[in-house]
C-alpha cells in the first residue's frame, strides 16, 4: 500500500480546495489501473493561524507504487494548487507504508497537528528519518498537514463521512443553483445518521458553501451510504463529479481534556474541555456577543445552590464568549446564573474561550433577594453596613437577605452551537456518547 498526504493548495480569494485536488489525484490513479481504498479528510488544529478556512489535510490510500503515486500527485498539485497566492505553500508526502503500519511517532505527529502548533522543521525531520518522499512549493508548510494526514489512520479511531459533490469548472465563482427545499427534505429523511446538512431555525442549507471554490455541497454523517443517498436527492445545477471522504469531522478531536486542571491552564491557540463555576452574570455586549466568566471549582467544595453567592477568593477565572453568529445558543448562555457548575468546550483566543458547547452539571436553584416588609410588602432598605434591612415606613426589620426559589429555564446537560455556527471538527450532540443528557440543535 501507499499513502499520499497533501495539504495547502487553496487560496481564500482564488478558490480551489484540497479535497478537490485529492479527488482528482485519486481518479488519475484509478485511470492508471491502481485501486484507491479510501480518501481521508483530516481536520487539523482549527486555531492554526496559517489556515485558509477549515484547516483540512488529505490522504489517499492506494495500491499504486510509491513512485507512480508520487509523480502523479506532484503533477496534479503543481497544476491545481493556487501557488499564485503567496500564502499558499503546498506540500506532498508519500510513503510505501501500509496505512495501519505507519509508525507511532507519525501518528503522534498527527495528534499534535490536531491539538497543538508544529514547526515545518518537525515535519521535514520526520520525513527524512522515515525516508518519505516529499515535494513542496514556497516554504513547504503544507508538509505539516500532508504528514499529519499520513499518520491519521493510526492516530484516530473515530471516523465519520462526507460526500462532496463538485461543480462544473466553468461555474466556479458564480452563485450556486441548489434547490433549498430539496436539501431540507433530503436532510430530514436521514437525520440523525446524517447531520449538519441544514440549520432548521435559520432556514440555512449549511451543506452548501459560500466560498468561490469547486464544492457544490458536502453531506456529513455517520454512514457512507446515507450521505451518498442524501446527496443524490438534492436538486441542483449539474454535479461534475463527487467523492466520498472518511473524516475526523464531528469528533471533537481538537479538544484537550483539562477538566482536572485549573482554568489558568487555558492558553491562546488551543481548544479545551474545562470545568468551572459561573462567577459573573452573563453580559450581552455590543454586536450581540454574550460573555460569562467561569472560575475554578475548588476540590471538595459543596454544590453551590444559591445565586449571587460570591466565593470571595481570588481563584483563577476564564472569560467565555458566545459570539453573535452562534445565534440561539446565546440564549442558553444568557440563562446561566452565578454559581452554576459547567463543563465548557472551545478554543481560547486572546484570553477568551469561544464556546462551542457546554454542559450544565449543577444548576443553582435559589437566589438571595432583599427582604420585603411583612406589613406593607414593599422592598426593605439597608439599615447600614452589617445591620440588616428595615422598612422606613413601618419600622419593621430583617437580619439579612432571604433565599427564594429561582425559576430556571436551563436543564442539566449539554448545549451546543447550532449547525450554522458549527466548526468542522466539533462533535454534534446528536452523535451521542456524551456524559449527560443532551439538548441537540438541528
Ligand atoms: P486547504 O483547503 O488548502 O487545505 P485550509 O483551510 O485547510 O485550506 P491550508 O491552506 O491547508 O488551510 O493551510 C493550513 C496550513 O497550516 C498548512 O500549510 C498546514 O500544513 C499547516 N498546519 C496545519 N496544522 C498545523 C499545526 N498544528 N501547526 C502548524 N502548522 C499547521
């Protein structure tokens, strides 16, 4: 077997897409009489600054000889890659190793490429040591993704599918003609095996991209046959070609588990799963972005039950945000109260965790309010520092605030951003496997 890894072929302005380059190479290999057992679409660290859009890298598993595969792939890459864009740095890496037999250190490189930041030299050194054939243009940054794609089959065990349909080349850059109604009908028929095809509340066919590239639509799900069937039921302009990809999309592979660590572990450029206690009331700021601050939960601390109960110490805090494009997800964040216990997931950027999903672990169920006068039922006033409350008209007094039941609109369990705001790698709740009840968005 031979594994061909490639990355970094597209440009934000000019279009193109590495999935298309990989599909083209796969077809060329088949024309040469080789068989192609699968194409992998691997999403790498979404926080990487060099990415064009979704930080995708591709691998082709074929029985062509490494030499034939390398030459064909190089030909197509130099032909198709948008190297006129100086930020495009294609990379190609080829190995004669079986995909299952790729060494562990290459698989470890893949895991790092998904969760960490790597240097071009790291990829170069590994390729030399393992005698992998490489080719690149520009600074060859694409070799990082190309090598990560080679290690992916051994690094990951959870896989999903995407069936991508491509446009006729003469239509690239023009508005896509896709019948939205047919997308919704097809999506409904295969949900939840097929997910993130549409956003029902926004009436958005999210499987149809808006970028200038060759993709007409991409249908994602847990079953290869089901994604193909949904794609076939979509009415649209002619489909020039299509390709099935095995992917790590929808798996949360990017999240580092830091649930047992302090919130001050969180660093810019990484994505986490973290535990915290809501420390501030949620705040909607200009632009409709909603912010809430979490603080560390201290070991052995009792479950907080009362809103507004300040811990009063200087434990670590982390600001979390639900930005405007996350739409109705912001209502769940706005419904949080000081004292709620959460698991929060997302990428940290400039000190703020951009929420992708969160689990409510404990909801506070009472709040402390200023007492009412038992005679006139008006709110009492403070009688001075540490002196309780009194009613100026009736002269009644109360020693302090009183606790009242708090109406909550949130339930315990997982909440997520809607499909229209989902990152490629983020796991939709409907896929299951979460440690608690889920409230999936569709
Ligand atoms: P394309 O469709 O071309 O693949 P993209 O959004 O996936 O677009 P790329 O153009 O591939 O983005 O750019 C990402 C670049 O960052 C690639 O050169 C890739 O090798 C590199 N890269 C990916 N992951 C990492 C990482 N963890 N650390 C450093 N560089 C990375």
